C-alpha cells in the first residue's frame, strides 16, 4: 500500500529526472485541428500486457486478482490538447492525456475514459504510462481486449504548466470533457469509430469520474455505464471524518489530501493566503515545496493532522464556515438526478474512503421517493484502498461488456 506520502513524494522527485521521459517517442507529433496533436509513445505487446496482469498489478495492489488475459497488442499515444480553466475566467491552457488503441484490424471500439487517482509525481499520470501502475492495469484489462482507453492527466500534471488543480471540480470536469472530445477527433482522423462511452476511475479519479458524468449528462452526451472504486464522493464528509471522527486505521498519507487541496484551492479560486490559514507555520514552507514538486526533506512533514492543520479546524463549526471548508463542501459529485447506470465499488477496510462515503451516491439517489435504482454501491469485501481498485477493475470490465 501507499504508506507514507512524504517518502513517496521524495522518491519520485529523486528519480524524476531519470524516469520522467523513459519512453522515447517513435513518431513525430501529428496535428489534427484546433490545437490538438498526438504522438505514438509506445506499443505494448501481449506478453507485456499479461505481465502487468499477473505480476506487476499484484505487486502494486497487494492482492491477487484473476484478470482476463490480453488478446491484442496496444498502441499508446500521448495527446496534447487545448482546454480552459473555469475557475480562472476560462483561461486558455494546454494539457495532456493518453489514448490507447487496440492494435488490430478493427475500426470500431467502445471507449473507456479512465480518471486517475492522486499522484505525487508530475508524470505519474496516464500519458506517461510507464510511471502509472493504475493506468497500466486499465490498458492491460481493457485496451488489450478491444476497448479504446483514454485518460486525462488533469491540469498541473503531465505536460501542463499550470499549478496542480487537485480536487478542483470545474477544472477536473473541463480537462476530462475536452480529453474525450479531442480523442474523438483523433480517432475520426484515423478512421476509427467509438459507438459507446464508458467512464471509470479510482480514488480521486472516482470523484473526477462522477463529476465528469454530471457534466456529460448536463450536455446530453450519452454514457453507457460508469464505475468507480474508492471514490471520495463527498470530500466535506470525508474530511470531517479525518478531523472529527478519525478511525484507528486511517491512512498516514491523508496529509497529502490537505496539502494538495489547500494550495490548489488558493491558486484556482484566487484566495491569497488560504493554504497558510489551514497549515501551521511549522509545516507551511515544506508543504508548499511538496505541492510545487520541489525537493524537500520528507522527514520534515508530519503525518499527524493535529500538528499539520491549525487547531481551529478541528472545531466542526469553524471548519464548515471557513473559506477552505466552504470550498471543500462544494467538492461533491453525486447530488443530481443521475440518468445512466452507475456502480460505485467500496472496500470495507479501505484506509482512506469510509463505507459511508463509498455508498453516498446510492444512498442519496435511493432517498428520492421510491428511489433512483440506477445507482448501486457494491462492496469488494475487506479490501484496502489499492485492493479495492485491483478487485473492482475486472468487475468493471464484465459489467461494461454487458452494456455495449
């Protein structure tokens, strides 16, 4: 499991210069239109894909799950595309993502838009798949079996020059929405169609997935099915749990959620000093270095939230009425009338996402009159945060197969 945020962050920074560009491009950038371009970065054969399923993913997740074997090789493309930042008066920006296409003679494939979880390195994202074990699993389980897989890197990650927009809902929606549209333009240029669209995401990516579904349904774009694992569907409820009702087995890397969100909200919502109002003087400078992806001593950041966060935030009323608390309360992705099938998978011993938060979309949807039964919460048993993801992915695949 992810055990210590500080250590991981430090290790990523230490090796970044070596590994960030491990994949040399084998093809020059191809221009499409409207600023969209793509380049071939790798081709993974069946043996490589099966190794991900049988060796690499179990090592990453800590659980042994049976996956369907790869059937075809996959071509991987890094996509560069334009977008806008809603929280900054629609400021134009350029960002990146992954497009993975089955290497077969087929010209029509269902599409899965995968939204990645929290990462601590700028290139631990879909368009740098060598550095993203979760993306590798999606490629091996879906793209190797006839699905196109896409994944936005989010603003501030991948090739983006923006500060990271961690849990900034509007920006997450925009980056992923524009990634779908850009990928479809590229596929059209290649002569490839995608008659059906599926959404999936783990952890932070589960939140982003549901937020994306909200935007797609609002704009009339059909989604066949949506699946998440360990999704923080209501960050306000989740954060109140960490601050007021902590569990004995809560993860010691929850400090990363506070650090990344506090600085991201300060940057994206334009509230100078917001992060400093949340993080204590003792840890502010090193926390900022962590957010900015600058070298720092990992031993200098505490995992004790009572030392990292100013004491007033442990008063629920103060937290709710603070600028940070009000922004956190807007970070929800379930409070609308969901019109397409959703499966939210949760782990009963997940050290980050509680059972209540994991089931929140279903609870809300089924509280309406006789209940909106399109939304289901499904347990993966006594699984950890990573174990929930690894266990859920083949269940996503089986379910999506029935929806084509």
